[in-house]
């Protein structure tokens, strides 16, 4: 996605430290792009997915109903959006196994790839995903693992996330981004993250450069089980430790999301997912890639996994706005330069105490970018959950803060191009210590 090629003085001021807050400029092109999300389109998608009655991964193959019919519709829908989208069915044949796969099953992940400008060894990939399969208790409230065809509309869980995939793929495929974007509708999430586990393993074997994964799972409900309404928050879950790549992606989502939607709180939850639960981003995190889950503020267990998860019980306005928020994050990160490399060839952070022994001396490797404007250094106290301060230092590869101890602050560096697109922050952090083994004289 390309914009004006002039980085103004006002923009440089905007990204520098202002009263302790990191202030960035809204990019009007991204604003225009995400405002193109159509509430009418979202509603149409939700109702179409609801019409399959169930999308359970093991549902019977029936004309116009069930998982296979939904997968075929999604594949055709992605293909109809733009010929630039490379649409495939990522398919796996599995034998019966475990309590949730009582018979052989075909896993059908629907994948639409939007190629970026950078290819080959320079390609960066961001994955936006949701799951289209469903599961629901019977009308009397009981579970039956063997009843794969009972009514399971799954509008919020997770047709809402799939609607985001289709709408953003429609809009993003009209633009060109630096990075490649995978829009993936997974199957098998409700029976153990099966589709995402298999695809993540395959991409790992293919040595794909996955730079970030955003999972969308339930983004349309505003009424909690207690009746409390919350339509001003989104929760973002991320795996630790404190400065993991997943946490950096979560901080990026908060920064960009609140930049474009200042009335909304992007609430960072420093857990891999809800307590004792999981989503498809987990499969990628387990392969070593950064991943986050973005979802509604309120879950309603009286509707979730029941016959009441219908379009009537979803807030269309909230769902549409959340899609726009996610779009602002994805567009920003896919248009930005690569995040700087702050570790040396041995994996050690290039952060020292300077010649005096009492300074913060930062180094980083140059980023390959045709229109690089320079780098932004971020820092915060070690207990702070968010970056607190930032300064634009220009197109250099080292910088020293005088009389600032590296023991009490966390530092990071991001790259920014001449169009104002900023990368994720690369944090300086020590690798885990290894256990020392000593030989004992016998």
C-alpha cells in the first residue's frame, strides 16, 4: 500500500516524545480503506453462514448444508473477490482418533493469499484467521459427541470472524502491501484446533517467514451472561514472557487500534488465551511464531455453543466496527518495513552500557527498505505493560542515551518509512539462561 512519499516535519514531531505519550499520525489512506467495510456485506455473510444450519467438522455431506457445503461456498466467495487472491483448499484426510473424532474426517481449511511486494527470501507473511466450523448442544441443553448434524448456527462463534476475513480480503486485494497476507478460514477448531495445527506444521516445514498471526474468534457479542453491555472494548490475548514477539504484536494492535479508534479501549490480556481455553492462534505460537487473539469484551455462555448463537443475538454495529479496527492493525503492519534486528549473530541483544558504563547504548542492523525514513526508539520501565516513551532518531543504526541505566528500562526499536508506516517494535531482551554443568572429580 503506497502513499505520499514525503515525510513531513509535523509527522516527525508526531512520533517523537510528547508529554510521555507515543503519538502517531493517522494515515488517511488506511482510514479510507477500513471505512469501506460494509455493514450490509457483513450481515449478508453472517446470514449465509447461518443458513448451513451446522458447520460441524464431522457433519454429513448434504446438499447446501454442513461443513463441506460451507467450505465450498467460502472458496467460491474468496475467488469472486479479486483474481489477485490465490485461493486454495488446504485439505487433510484424518482417520478416526480420540473422543472428538469418532470417525474419519476431512479437514478443509479455506486459504486466500494476497501476495506482497516482497518475495523470495524477503517475503514476510501475516496471517489473519478465523474458524468456520461450529458445535452446539442439543435443544434440550445436553451434549452428544456423536450427533454431528444437530443445529449449530455459530453466528458469533465464529461466523463473525469469517465475515472479517471476507470483507478485509475484498478491500485489501484492491491495494498492494509490502508483506504477504494469508486470509484463512479454519475447520476443526471446535474439535481441538485441528485445522490450524496441521496448517501451522506444514508452513513450518516449508520454512515460511510468518511474522505475525491475528486470530479472530467471536467479535460480535456485546451482552454478557449477567446482562452487562460492553461495546467499547476489545480484548487481545497474547503469550508471554513480557517481551515475547506475541506481546509486541499485542502492543502494536493496541497502539494502532486506539490510534484509529480513540473511543475504543484495546484491552491487553497477558495470557495466551482465556483461562484454560484456546484458539487457532495457539497453533502458530507453538511453532514459534508471534500470535494474538482479538475478540469481544463480553462472552455469553448462554449463547456460545448453543442453538441461540444466531444473527439475532449479535450486534452488527459492534461486529462491523471491530472488523474495521482489525483492518487498521493489519493494514498498518503489512504496509510497514521489517522490524529491525536487535540481536547479533549469536542471538545476544546489541544493548550495552556505553563507554562510561552508565549509559544505554543501542545498536541494530539496518532494515532493507526502499523508502526508509529512519528508526524510532521506544522505552519503558520494566514493570510497565506498554511502551511509555519514544523518539525518532533518523536513519542511523546506533544511539546512546546518557546516564540511563539499562537495568531499569526495557528498550526497543521500530522502523518507519517515508509514508509513515511503522513496524512492530523489536525489544532488547536477554535469552533464557542455560543451566551450567560442572565436572566433579571422582
